[in-house]
C-alpha cells in the first residue's frame, strides 16, 4: 500500500472564515506536443481571471498516448517550462523523467502563500487494455496531503480515485479539497463512463466531507476521444462549476469554513477505526483465502 504522509503545516482553525478560489482549465493536449500543450495552458490561464489555483488535466503537458513517451518529451519537476506555470498558480500534469527506468505520471502545483511545491505521482497506473499504463509508467509510492493557501489538499490522479482507500487516506490526513486530474475516454459506452465518474466524485465529496475538483481533458489524442465534463463537487453533492466537451475554463469558490463546521458537527472521519483497518489488512494479507473477521 502507498505510504501516507501528512504535511507539517497545520490548516487554519475552524473558526477562521477562509475560502479557496479554484479554476478549471479543460484542455485538449496532443501526445508529444509538449511546447504547444504548455502554450495553450498559459493562454487559457490568462483568460481565466484571478484564482488561488488553476488546475489542468492529467498529463496536460505531454498528452495521453498508448505507447511510451519519447525520452526527449519527459520533464523534471524543476523544468523551467513547468516552473513558469506552477509559479503563476497552475497545476500541471506531466510525464516525469526517472533516471532508474520508466517515468512517473506526475502532477505538480505550488502554494501561492509559501512557494512550497506539491508533487504527486500516480499510484495506480491502469493495468489493463487498452490503457496498459504499467508499460509506460512506474507507480508512485506515497500519497501526500499538504497545506495549500487556506486549505489542506491532496491530489488523486485519475485511476487512483477508482481505489476508494486513496481518497479515504487523503481525508484521514486532513485533506479538505481533493484535486482529481483525469484523462478519461468516452470508450464504447460513454454514458456509463460519465455516470461512474459522477458516482465516484459524489461519493467522495459527501462521505469524506470535502470538495472534489475534477479536471478531465477533452478532444482526441492517439485515436481516442476524451469527454471533458470537468466539475467541482461540494460536500453536499452539489455541482458548483461545470464544463462541457470542449476546451474552456470555469471558476468555483470553496467555502472551507463550511467544510470544517460540517466535520465538527458530523464527525464521520473521526469515527473511523483505523486500528481495526490495520488489523483487517494484516489478516487479509497474512491469511490468504480466509474470510476476514468482522
């Protein structure tokens, strides 16, 4: 299981009125066209207006292909092209160079107050066709929560949200806002794919009492069509901002005070019996084939 780490900086107290203004930058990157993809992100960001953070989709710098990325297209977290965007308040998904082998599917953003960067690597590359991401990416090994502006945040990249333990661990680490950059295709049953994502996002927002910021890409890339539908879901399940199938931008203001009040009044996360879960995982891993005792 991925290691879970909490950031050192503590979020503001529940009594302090705080908001986080987030932007959605729904782009249509092209596989391998790094310079053009980054330029389009910058252009769309310039049209957005003032926000604390603007988020782009998964692999927004590199595009999504079904083959390994060219070595020349791989980026590092300190690449000046990425630095120019993240320092301006843009979260960017990219294929991160790894000196020991396969790259990581990574996401980088920067706290506008402290200048501290937050790097998350995808924990669960999709291991089945047609994606077969395990052939192109190494899985990440840590899930981090972090203080970000007035909030506490975590990033779950696409398939990581299909493993419910990931958003749950993020919320247990104090995350009040989940950033979910995605590259989701229409596939053979577009309605089912969209509905599944709606359920995943609403489930996380309501049961984990947090905001979920979902940023999917759009357009076509390497023969696949991506459906967009980027949105922000509140802890009551309401959609606060939404985009369609074309490139575009939207803004939502997140009321962090309301989240903190909700968690204090209805302490679902505080009820979690983490010691039971640790024992249950140990039982399932140590006694394969036996039923868990509950």
